[in-house]
C-alpha cells in the first residue's frame, strides 16, 4: 500500500481553505470605474447589521448614508 505524501488532516484543511477562497471570490463583484463615478447611483451593497437583520443599500435611497469599510486580516 502506498503512503500518502500529505497527512489526511492536512489534505482536508487545504481543500477547505481552497473552497473558502473560491466562494469568497465568487461573491465579490467587480465594477467598472465608469459605474463608480461621482453622480452615479451607488452599486448595490447588502449585508447583515449588528442585530443580525439583513439590509440593502438601496433600502436607504434618498437618505444620507455613511459607509465605513474595515477589515481584520
């Protein structure tokens, strides 16, 4: 019987990491610079607030909105 070159747990961890990276990149949407110009409507952004309630940026159309993007990586 041939031994695996990689321990089974490491193979599983690698597969999970590759899958999560693929899913994260599939969710990201790219916009052309012309679509992001001043005076154009903002692209749709959706998420979950601190209370766990889903929201969309378009829900606030016509109101002043402050977007604060941050990350922890």
